[in-house]
């Protein structure tokens, strides 16, 4: 005697060895013996053999028409034997054969959308409306599977279906792994035996390498687009006095968000008043306002060669920018200095209108205001040069301030590598397309005009940082506990030293049109300027305000992403420059592992043969193939250019090792080729 039973969703049959009141001992064809509860036995039979019965039942079950079986089935609960009798037997009084009963059992069990399982071989047919919904769902899955297969075939053949093109970056980086588009890419990659990114490139899904980098950035950081809502700049309601100064700004020609300007009074009198004037959108744009909402969403201006995404709409920016020829609302820091010793005797903060006389531009004046110019100006004041006398004093002050910071810092800031400027030859102000001719020029770090502005802004940010703390008003600070390796700059709400800059406190406050943290700090500084010692009660953000921590967290993430994109897209244009100019070899300096830094371009790359070289060794490398999607290029050392490493140069490599032009690497995408088969159609319950 044999028995058929179900165990863990699988039907088994075996020979009964012994039988008690409530259990059976059964031997399977494999020789394994199992103990079975009598109540769980579905069918006892004498012939055929278990394996033959299961095989015959599976074959016969395929012939059972589920729609017809559903019609035959009782509306009440029934057993598989009942259905087999009604479906197969011409005489309802006679039971169906053993094979027919097993076939009915198998068919019922595998069709839960037609028949609900009631346990121990019993079933109940699904209501008609539920059945129709289930069948519709199954049909939908079948059609979806066919669509996935069709899209996958198109990809393999080198064509990209429109739905996949439209969702490309979602598929690659933040996919819905249940979507047909994602599954089609997985299926096509398996079928073509190609990496998903390579497959999509060859299918034309990626318009160009530049568009890949740009669209990916927008997808990850601006999923709702880069446009601004219609906004109107509110008027400043404060009655601001007109400052008795003549101020000027120093920026690049491409700068439209002019945040800061300088003024100098009292030259030759022994006492100098230095004015640092910052655009004051914080007087009109209030926390929680529509413009604030836009600024907080974007958090910073995004810079890239040939284009930028401003933090605020241009019409808002132009309402508060320090435009020459206008009296501009400003947050001004006035510092009284001894003209001879440059000792700062007093500082005062004012809200006022400042006459902006000139917007000076680096690219037009760097060649005039050189180190040689300022050296000569010490003996012969440049009275014939506009702003020459003021800039001469400011340059002297900047060098003094820098030297003071370096004493605190413990070592000089000797950045010998230049800053690189990218210029694209394009006819419009719109987004670059990626195929423009690019030129790369250099401006030495610490160039006189750069130094003047940098030191003035550090002075303002550190002075205001201490001032906020003195008034008990929280701000957003940048601090660094020490210059030990691995100790990073951090953002927080407490006034702490910044070891890297050599200042007691540092709160970004001088770019409120370009950085949201600066706008927040400006609100806090304005409260101090208006309310003095009671500012803590009137400031928008109070001590331990959760909003400040939220802003810091959001800004840190966004600023890091924006800087990472800028570094990556500048690397793209550097590789484009190499291609456009047919450069096959570069001189470079080894700095760690197998990485070298190009001497005349902003480029770090791995170089075969660099391992084992001393830090700071100079080499000539031959460039390999460039991949504009991964931003990869490698090189091979073909010549050592120095016999002995310059120790000062090696130390400089250490100083600048944390810069952002890192070597590229494989792009991490979220497409998993180990996903389950996309074309498998499940059953609906």
C-alpha cells in the first residue's frame, strides 16, 4: 500500500511500512523514511508505483481546463477527489481513477487564483469577481514580461527604447527594481554579456559623456529641475544712513553675485579705518519667506566651467548685489588700525547704504597689480593708478594679517601650485554641450588681489564669529581642532578655533548671496547690530536651535556634492583639453601610492612605474587612453626628471595632498545583474 501526502508545498509518495491509530511510517523512493500523521495522508493507493503515479498525475493535470474546472466545482468546500469525479467521470456515482484524482489535486494546488486552499486536500473556488481581477493581473504580468523582453532585445541590438532613455539616471543610480525599465536593462546586460553602462552607451541612451555627468548631477541634486518660482525681491524697510566712504569690489568678470567690497579711509593720518562691506539681503529676505525657502533648498551656488546654478534667482541677486554706481544696503565691519603697526584698535558693525564706486575685475587687473607693483609702491605711491594707493595699503595689511595667522598656525601657508581657470568657447550663456573648445589658464595662488580679498574676508568672518559669541548669539561656525593628520574642518554652532586658518573663531558671513550659511549668520549679526546685548532674544535662531543643526547637516551634504561635481566636471574639461590639444606626454610629480599630479594641469592620475619613487619626485609620463564617462586616464613613467628630490617641494606635496582633483575610478551604479529573472511571471493570489 502506498500513500500520497504534501510536505512544505511539495507532493511526495511512498510505501507504507507500518500504520498506527494516528501515524504512518512511510519509505520514499529515495530510501528515506518519514513519520506521517494519518490526518495528513491525502490518498492511499495500491498501484501504480509512487513515481509513476506522480508523473502520470503531473502530465494529466496539464490537460485540465481551469475555467471549465471552476465551472464544474461546487460552490461549497470540496475535495480534490470530488472535482476529479465531476470533471473526469461520466457517471457521478463512480469515483475518478487514482491518476485523475492526483491530476486534479496538482491542478487545484497550483491555481490559487481559481481555488482557495482549505487544507488537507480540500478547496473552495474563488468568487467570480476576485477571479476576474486575478486573471487580469496575470495577463498584465504576461504583457509586462513581453514588454521587458522586447525592450531588452532593442538594447542588445543597439537601440534604446524611449521609456528607458527617460528613466536612465533613475535606473542607474536610484532604481525601482520592480520597474519594467530596470528589468529590461538587467535582462539585456545578461543576454549581451555586457556591463549595463557599456550596454546603454552603445545603445545611444547616453547622449554624450558631458551630458551623462551633467544629467546625473541634476538627477541626484535637482530632481525637480533648476528653475526658480516667480519671486519678487522685497524692499528693505530699514532707514539706512549713507556711509561716507568710497567702496570698491574685486571679483572675476563672470561674477554676478558681488557679495563684498572694501573701503579705506585716513591714509597718511596715522589712523586707518578699513571698511569691509557685505551685501545685506538679510535685511529684506526673512527666515521662512519664499526667497528663504528657495535659498534653503539650494544652499549654495554651484560652479562649473562655462556655467553656474545660482543659489537665488538672478533678479533677486541683482536687487542686493554690490553693483558699482549704486548706494547699496550693506552690513559693514569697520576696523580702526594704527597705520604704522597695523594693530587693530577697534571694530564696529553698522547697517548702512554704501556707495559702490567700482567693481574691479581680477582678470583685467592681475597683470597690473603684481608683487613688483606693490614693491615699487612702497617707495613711490601709485597716485596715478585708480585705487593704487588704497590697494597698496591693503596689500601691506593682507601680508601682515597672513603672517599673524601663520604664527598661530605654526607654519606658513605655502601653496605653490596655481589656481586653474577654465574658459569655454561658446556663443551663448546657456548650458555647455560638452564639445566646446576649452582653454585652461593659471593664476598663482596668493596673487596680490586674491590675497587682499582673502585676508579681508578671513578678518571679517573671524571678527564677526567672536562678536556673535560675545553676544550669546549662536551662529554657524567652521572649526578645526588641530592641524594633525586626519583632523578635518567641521561645522557647528559653537565658536571654536580654526587651526588651519590660525584664527580663534570663524563663521562664514561674507557671501550671503552665494552660500546659505552666510545668509543665516547675517541674520544673526543683524540682530546683534540692531539689539546689542539683548540680541539673543531677538535673533532668528536661539542657542541649541534644532533648525541650525538641520541647516548645517543639509548644507554640509549639498556643499560636498556641489564641490565633488565641480571637481569632476573640471576633470572632464581637463581631459577634453588634452584631447583637443593632442597632448600625449606630461611632466608630473609623484605624491603617493602610484599617483602623480600633473605640473601644468589640474590632473591627478595613476602612473605605471611610479611605485617606489620618493615623494616629490618629478617624472615624465606617457598618457594612455581617456575614458570620458569614468573620467579615467592612466599613464606610464618614461623618464625621471630629477636625480634628487627637492625637500621643499616634497614638503609642499604633503601640504596640498588633500586637494580635490583626485584620480577617477569606476562609476558605482545600482544595477544588479543577480536580480531574479525579469521575465518570470508570478501567479496572482
